């Protein structure tokens, strides 16, 4: 085996490893995007609950006066 063959094998192995790392990163990014969508839905619900809470506090203040 000459040096060119060894280098080709080594670089091929490195490329395969990098492709695997890219795939793992892609899967993780998709998981994080799903979590962001889920959290956005919770924030919207929290926003409407906050509005309802604010209205309830205002009504309570009016009743006390």
C-alpha cells in the first residue's frame, strides 16, 4: 500500500464520520424546533390566561372600592 491509498482511506473515513455528525445534528435541530413550537403554544395560552387574570384583578379592585 502506498501513501495515496492510505490517505484516500483515511479521508473517506473522516468524510463518513462527518456525515454521521451532520445527521445527528440535523435530528437534534428538528427536536429543538418541535420543542420551540410546543413552548410557543404554551406562551400563547399563558398570554390569554394573563389577560383573564388582569381582568379579574380589575374587577376585584372595582368591587372593593
